C-alpha cells in the first residue's frame, strides 16, 4: 500500500524553528515528486511547492519562496518542511502528497502547526 | 494564468445529480484533478486525468472538460458526499495550484 505518514502536531512560539516530516512507503520513493500543501484554519488548499527525492530538486510557489525550506532524506524515504523563524500566520495544517504529473495521490494525514506566544 | 475559480457553495437534494465546476485558462492545456475533503480529514483524490477514478471511488463520480471549464459530476448524490471539493491543475512553468473550493451540501 502506498502511504505517506506525517509527523505529529506541534505547538511553537513565534521566532522558533521547526521541521516536520513526511515518510513514504509502498513505492519507489525517489521516482515521484512530493508536494507540500498548506491549509490555514477554515480556509482552502494552497500549494507550497514540490521536491524531487531523486536529486532534491525543488520548485517553490512564489508565495512561499524564501519562507520555508523543503528537503529530503532519500535513504530514509522521508521529506521535510522547515521553518527557521515561525510566525503566528504559519498556524495551519500542512499536508504532503505524492505528486504525479497531473494529480496528487496519496496524501499524508496532515500535521497541525500552532504558533502562539 | 494560474487561477482556478470555483463556486463557493453548491447544494443538492439527496439522490439528485450535481455538477461542480472549475474555471481557468490552464485547463485548456492541462487536466484538472478533483479532491474531496471532509472535516478533519486529508483531501482524497476522486478524479484525475479528466475522467479517471482511483480504486475505491464510486462510479457516481465523473469528470469532464469543455474549453476552460472542468466539471465534477455526482450522479445521485449521497449524504456521504457532503464535503469540500477542490480542483487542481498546473501551468506551463510547472507551478501547481488549487481552486478555492466548493462546499457541497446534500439536503
């Protein structure tokens, strides 16, 4: 079974750093892009960017360029999304998804990030 | 353009058909995919590559495209279909994006 399992919920203070993870299994991890998607409370889905585990190539949405960093550990079939200095506006659920040419499937279960002083 | 426009809300009577639309220039070139999201759950792919259903998605879900408009049709809406639905596509630069979502209410 193809599966993406994300790390658990996080509660952080503004200015703190954070890295969340997304572990793939059941398929050849290095041959599919991984997308990251943000969903702010009560809002829609926003595509943040993609990373290619084979060579760690990335493409960021202009809205998120410079705000987050995507990385991957192919040997552990795990992708990461990282912030160096969190803001309250980063409070959201973050999803990873296996990205095929025209669709995303499957999705991870989501990681809730709460940033509050 | 990288915008996809969806109606914010649609309602349908139980057992009746309903169409959810998604409009955008990119759809003239690239397929849309559709995702169902229920409260507190991750999105679930229901249609991809115009009209393909992943394993486990009921055949009452179908997709179509006409010009710059993609449609998701549910023939015979069930109570379990009540959810938010998002369309998803890409542009020529490789950027991906979602529509704003449609909240489907089954009456």
